[in-house]
């Protein structure tokens, strides 16, 4: 048996002798200590051999220099900078990043095949990963790294991404947004990488969101159209998107038009009233937008939502009245005197 004063070090190689009391660490001979993989040295103070047992005991100076290999760990595993879940449009590449320490390499896995097919990875890195051709749904990403102490997994295994197809087709081909306006791609002032095409990305979770106040900032030439799918809510469910003006640089808090529709950028009450009921276009207002279950189909102050149905929450900043004709809809004007207009918004619901 060979032992030292550093627990866990497996092998000591040296010659049995005792250093003179007056010797310094610089004068002292060196002892080589190894765990089978890494080797370090330290100034030898004393080395003794028990002739009865054969055990060797060593004392060294600056013991911290011979600490051996560090503990392996995965310090980061993200998709688009997010360590939990992300929603993306089908075909949009995501960036997967990872960092680890004291590892010999990592491996990718999960149900997102474009990530899992990466196979062996370096200990740290960042790569773009495709979502082209994927059906709508959730996909998982896992990360495991190897070390001399065995395999370790990222603490947030698996990461997930929700792939949704935001392309417009069929009936929406003839339900175009107001002329000259663009659909905003980023409106969350605190999380710039959030995809504004999806409600869950902007508001931190599936409709009606995570109930935190989100600072919204929409470019002056844009409208927002955030896709969401309702759950199995009851007919008497109630909710509203509450708003509070915010103080953001170059951002106004003008009145706005709201709507919920089955096509993005649709503010046509003369169409939506027949399809969904009289309460799905609201404004111009600086206040809240109200919605509810199917019991409110005839309520002009609340938009009735079917369960398990996909909609768009639309908003743009304007003093224009809800349009009464197709021509008036195409001529809606943004009214935002700053580079952006915005508010702090959050959901307040009962039953959703």
C-alpha cells in the first residue's frame, strides 16, 4: 500500500529520505504524484517507509498544487440563448450552445434529429441546427459529456423547442393585413430573441402566458400578429390583456387597435363579427382587450374563443376606428410619433 497526505492520489514515486530541517521548498527534492491520468509535482518535506507493512507516507509542501483533476460539469446548455424552452417557425434554424469543464468531449441526443445526428461534440461549442421539414410539435435536445469520472448529463436535459408553421394559406390568402404594414418579428423589449410570430415566445408560455408583465415595443411601421392555440377551457372562462404605459427610450404609448382572428393582421369587424362574434375587434384604446369562452359569443365587449383552436392576437398603434369596409381596412394607418410604440402587458384570467 502506498499513501500520501492527499486523499485520492493513487501513486507516489520517490526515494525514501528525510529533508533536513533547514531546507526550503525551493531546495527540497520533488515528488511526482499521479492519479493514473494527470501528474503533478510538489516540494517533498518528508518520505517514510514502514518496514513492517511496506506502506509509504509522504508529506509535501504546497499541497494545493497537487489537487488532481477538477470536478467535471456542464456549465451551460441553451437553444437561442434560452436554457429551457423555445418556440420557432418551421424552417428557422436555431443555435445550440454548450459549455463544460474538465470533460473529454460531449455527445448530442434527443428527438430533434438535426441535433442528435451531430453525434460527438467538443467540450464546448455553438452550432446552428435546422428545423426544416419538421411537423408542428415539441422536440427534445439532450447533452452528455464524458470525463475520467464517468458520463454527466446537462441539468436541463432535455431542452425543448416547439416548432410551429406560421405560414398563411387557404382562406387567409384573401385576408391580407393593412397595406404598407409589416408583421413585427420582435416586440419583447426584455428578450430580443423572442419570435413575435408566436404568443408563447413573447409572453413566456402558452396562451394566456406566464402572467408576468411583459414590456412590449412594436416598431412604428409594424403590426403584431401572435399565433396561439387555446386549451380545453370552459365556456364561462374570462380573461383580458391588461396594459400599463411604460417608459422606454424612443417609445410612445399611443392608442391602439386590438383583434383576435384566424388570420394574422385581420382587423375586419365586418367579417369577424359573423365568424367569431361582435367582440373580437377593439379600439382605438389605451386600455385592455377582453376575451372569454363560448358563452360570450354575443357579447360586444369580449371576444369569444373556442377551445383547442388556433388564433392570432393582433395589435397595432393607431387612432383609426375599426374599418367598416375592405377599402378602409387596407388604408388603416399607424399612428406612432416615435420609433416604437409600446406598453407593459400581461394576462389576467379565470378559467383559461
